[in-house]
C-alpha cells in the first residue's frame, strides 16, 4: 500500500528522512510542494516531525557540498 505525504493524518508522529527536507528546499524538484507542505504541517503542530541527527547531518552535507565544489574544493577534503 502506498501512502502519500498528504495522507498522513493529523497528530501523527513522523520520522523525517533527509530527502524530505532536501526536496522541500529545492523548488525545482518534482517533490518540492508535497515535502514543503509536510514541513509546514509540522511547523504548525498538525503533525509531530522528528529528524534524526544522521538525517540532519545528511541535509547539511547536501547543502554545503555544492558550495564547496563551486569554490573549487573537493567534497570530503579537510
């Protein structure tokens, strides 16, 4: 059974994967609108969203990697 993000009932507790946040931050993504709406529902308290630390680290990495590459650095260099 496939459940769409909009089908998540109010008051549900949801563990959010990094992709949800990444898509919400990427307006060109075909999943942007649905992911942004889910995060808005969480911001308004309609659902309880939980982002594991590992997922948060992945979001930060995905946001910073393009910037590092644009500045001529290699991702993973220290």
